[in-house]
């Protein structure tokens, strides 16, 4: 029996899922604008294990969202995943945040092109566009968007916390906006199960998230 713990902390959503043999068994999620992932993540992990009636020692592997996304969120998720894998001597599996978002959306929009977006400050987003067969039409990149961005790839469904930036600007285009679709650890299940079977694991000691951009810290306000 293959039990994989899935950790998603790349955005404001903190999500933890447990899969058994490639199927969702348990999931717990929390969303907070203050990015309280450091406080919530270990709680959600324990809740998922308790709901399934197992301990961390029963896990076969841990998968984690590897980015792009929030610098702080990614660091919290990856460091927690690495700590578990090191302590339990189990494999670490990485998953692309945007592709995992597309997996969740594909359940709702199985016949559509999908464009998950993550806010990257100002008018910039991290984005990916994939078709209904999960083929990549536009690879993951950090883009500054304007009125004509991605016109050659319409129609598509746009979602994620970066989508609201362009909803008004793109309102007359062939785009469906779904702001209710959010990142979820359940989107990692299929790819991480496949990677587990194929032995595609990360080096626990040296693995780092794919930030795509340098860390930016908001300057402190002068009193």
C-alpha cells in the first residue's frame, strides 16, 4: 500500500492531502491572507494522519509543491517536507505548482484549455497554459501581462489568485474566469504517484524550490 503525503503551500492556501495507491484518502485545507502556513501546516498534517488512523511512520513518501509561488510559503512547505523525509528515511517528490492547479481545474473543465495564474506582484504573474490532454501550450514563466497577452491561445479558463488582475482588462476576450478555483494538494496526487512508481525522487539534502524570481521584501514603513 503506497501512502503519500502531499503538501501545498505556494500561495495563500495551505493544503495537505493523503493519497493511498494514487487515490485521495484525506484532505485538510486552510486559507489566510497573512500566510500563517508556519502555524497551520504541522496541524493539518497531523489532522490528516489522524483522520486516516495512521502515523507518519506509515508514509511511503512526501510530495511537495515546488513552485513557482510565494517565497515564504514555498520555504515552509519544502523545509517541512524535507524534514519529514529525512527523519523517516522516505523519498521526496516535487510537483510543479501550476500543473497541480491545472489538475484540479481539469476535473471541472475537462474539455478546456487551462491557464492557472499565481500573483507575482504588480501586473506580473506566474502562469502556464495547458490543453485538455495536459499538453503544455505555454510553459511556466513569469510574465508582465497586457491587453493582448496569450491571445493566440484562446479560448481558455483563467483561474488562481493572479487571474483577478486581468479579469477586467480581458473581459471582452474568449476567456472564462473562475476565481473560486484554488490550489489544492489533491492536484499533486496523480503526478506524484506516477513519480513514485518510476522512482523519480529529489535529493532531500539539496532540493530547493523553483522561485522563478528573487525574494522581495516590502520595506518597513517609517514611523
